[in-house]
C-alpha cells in the first residue's frame, strides 16, 4: 500500500522555515548548539555520509555544513507544524551529508530540548521515516529551501544519481579493507588483526 503525502505549498513552508530558523538562532544557547556540533568530531563515525563529500575534512566542513542541517531542520519543523504533527510528511528528504550533521545536532539532546522548550518549536528527525538517498534536485525539499534561502551549497547537496554513484565508489574502496555494507558490517578480525 502506497501512502500519498500531503505537504503545504513550498512558498508557505519557506516563509515559516525562515521564521523558525531566525527564532532558533536568537536563542541564548544557539551558539552552544553550534559549537557542540563542531566538537562532536571525536564521536563521528560516519562511513557513508561524510565519505560522499569530496575531500571531506571535519576541521573545515563543520562550519559550512551546520547551517545546512539547521535549514533542513527548520523545513522539517515547519512542515510538522503546518501539518499538525504529521511526522511522515515532516521527514522530508535531505542529502546524506546534511543528514549526518543532523545526527550530530540531535546528539546535543539536552541543549536542543531546552531550545525547543523556550521557543515552542519542535525539531523533527525520525530515522524510521527517512528516505535515505532520495533527495534530488527539484524535489519538495529543494523547492522549499530555494524559496527560503536561495541556492543550496552543492558541496553537500548533490542529487540522488550522484549520491548512488559516490556510494558505489566508496563501498568499492571499503570492501577490500574489510568494511562491508557501508560500515554496517566488518570482516572478522577487523579490529584485532595486526
């Protein structure tokens, strides 16, 4: 059974997403949220998301990637709000590298919870509702983003065909060293072999 999602017009969502982002950025703990995501580098163990970014370097890519995640979250929050809590509709497709930064953002649970409590804004991220690798140029997310903030940062937002191509290239490099299924499995002895 296929479900047809009903989402508000991209222009309406864009307007609300801009308001949401401005509200969150004005919160007294926003800077802590931003810097905490940058410090999450010791725990980032993404074998697929960041590996898709050509020459990814956590020291240089965190600063420009964080706003992309915040914009995506603002879009999700706007859809969630405008659909009266439809989590399925709110889980709009995002580029995989942006989704990885969203995971770093969500890991800042305590400060993010306080920001939500102060602002009344609900952030939405549901792994069981995601369509990994489905984001593409011209889709709903792209339409909303463009209406709200203009062009996307193409370093992190590349379409589904390019995502599939890069995923295949990354997996082909990982498999000979024992990293399988994009980091979901490792050959026996991977961590203990000399």
